[in-house]
């Protein structure tokens, strides 16, 4: 189980690199869809919520939508007048010395905690990157004024939303084919039943949360 989740984590990082996704600036929640006229020419763009990858469980779909929406709200829901740069509640709350930074940190941790509830948990490498993004964002935000502006551009929540998006996209592909190939060794591994629909974990890679549930089950049988 952990091996497959770990492989999917590698593929997620590879996907972000191959697609050249700007994880701190691209909107994870909505996308612009071109509208064509009768001659096939683009006349405008309309904004719509990004679709979720086919093949995911209802639980994973809900989590991805929630994380995308909250990341957008906290990092990109407003725009500076006359500028293209977007900012969110994270920037506004962070203007309050220390207390605002702590509140922003708690929200970011809540979003990562929500992300870790996907079926089978998150790869340890992906989880570690998410926590690094949060830690760096918090440290930057502690610097008066300049730190708040840099924090508005770093966007830890948006970065983490794209990490989750990439992971669940690769996971959806694996669930549909029933197998996944390690990008480093080239070895193909079958997707275990624990990663399929309806199976949930409460921590990273079926770690402490998953083990705890099994321990309780064994204890109950005694």
C-alpha cells in the first residue's frame, strides 16, 4: 500500500514539472474556458470551476473541491485595484502582527489536515512538502510589511492545493488502469484494494491513523 502511494507521490511531482504549472500563481479552483462564435473565433472567456479527475471516490472528490476552494479564498479571492496581482484573506489577516500570522498558520494546517483525509492518505514526500510550504510561508509572514507582501505572492495554500490536485490526478489514472509504474525504476505495481473507492485513512500513507484503527479493531475482538 505505502509503496503505491509513494510512487503516486513521485508521479505527482513529475506531473507538476512536466505541465509547468506555476503552483503559486495559477488559480487551483477555477479555469477560463474560451467561448467561440459561429466562425469558430474566440470572442471571450468564461470562468468555471475546475473539473475533478474521473475515477476518484466521492470522498476524494469532496476533499479536492474543498481544498481548492479554501486555497482560492485564502490566497486569491481579491485583486489589487489596477494591478493583476491577486490576494486573499491570508494577506489581510496577516497584517495583524503575530496574531494574524498564527491565525493564518492554523488555517493552512487545517487545509493540509483536510487533504490528508483522502483515501489511502498522502505520500510522505507530498505531506512533507506541504508542511514545508506552510513553515516557509509562516516565517516570511513574520517580517513586518515586506513579509506580508512576500507572503501574498508565495501562497502556500495554493501551492498545496496544486500538490493535492496532481496527486489525485495520478491516483485517478492508477485506479482506472489498476496499476501504476514507478517513474524511477520502471517497475509496474498493482493498485491494492485499500486505495480504491470507499476505503479511507486518517493520516499520511495509512500511518498513525490507519494503524490506530486496526489496533482498535483487534482490541475490540479480544
